[in-house]
C-alpha cells in the first residue's frame, strides 16, 4: 500500500521562508513530485526528485531522502500569489503503471 | 512544457444522464493517461489509468461500468460518467505523462454538477 502525509494547512508571512514536509511509505518508488494548485484550477508542476538531495528552481527548492521516506518543499521570498495548496505525489514503479499518488495537500496562506 | 487540453470545463446535467469528458495531449503522444477526481478541499484521487489500445486499469472502489474510459488514439482519452447522480458531482482532471522526465501534465479540469 501507499501512505503519503503532509500537514493540512500552514500560514506564513509575505517575504518569509516556509518549508512544507512530506513523508511517504510506498511499495515501490520512482520519483517524488511537488505540484501547486490554486482553488478551482488544475495542479501545476513545481519540482521532481528521484535521487537524494536538493533540487533548486528559483524561489522553490525540493529535498528528498529516500532512506527516510521524506521530502520537503522550500519556498523563499514568499509572495501573496503563493497562497495555494501544495501537493506531494509519489510515482510508483513502471510495472505498477507509473501512476502518481497524491498526498492530501497542504493549504498555504500567505499573509501581509 | 507539454500541453494537455480537457473539455468541457463546466457541465451541468440532470440525474440519470451520461456525460463525456475529453482529454487530449496537444503536442505529444500519450500512451498512458490518468483520470483523477477531486472533491472540495480534498486531494486528487486516482480513478483509473487509461492505456491506448487496451482496457483501462481501475483503482479499487471505482466502478468501471459507471466510469467508462476509452483511449482510442495516442492523443485522446475520454471519460464517460454514465447515469450520473448528484454524488458524482466533482472536479474531474485528466493527466498525461510527459515525454521527458515523466512528470504529469494536467488538463484544465472539468467541473461536473449533477442536479
């Protein structure tokens, strides 16, 4: 089976840094993804980790530790438009269809 | 990035009718597409994996006779909600695996309201 956990909601201040954690337990692992979703819209891709370590992309960074089943998404210089739901998703191995299973999402509120 | 288009964006129908939702990959071929459903303030729940030229693979608890999936070409998958009921009202989102890293690209989503 698969289990993906992330906090339900977080609040942060504009200009600050926030870290959203994700822990997972899966029967097969072939990558971890982070998506951003604004209310009423489809998710948009933020980052992808398949090896341990930190991937940096502008204001967004994502970290993965496969041995610990742990990832985090780091958002720097927060802007009001960053208020959204952030979804952690784990991809299964290809003989399982390579499907993405999503966590419940973390609702981030950025305040002035 | 790769583009996935979904149609219609909004649909309202009467209880008992069937609704078809289309998902197209516009600039790449997608042998596999995924259909998700999302209820308000909840995450995306995978319904089924759509495979071009073969039967879809449904997740546990998803009725295959109610949610008909057809993946007739490398760029088109359709989801038909048959005999829709109010509890089927939801946000349905399709996605296709991109050609490079395998990241999923999502369609715009279809909001279904069954009266």
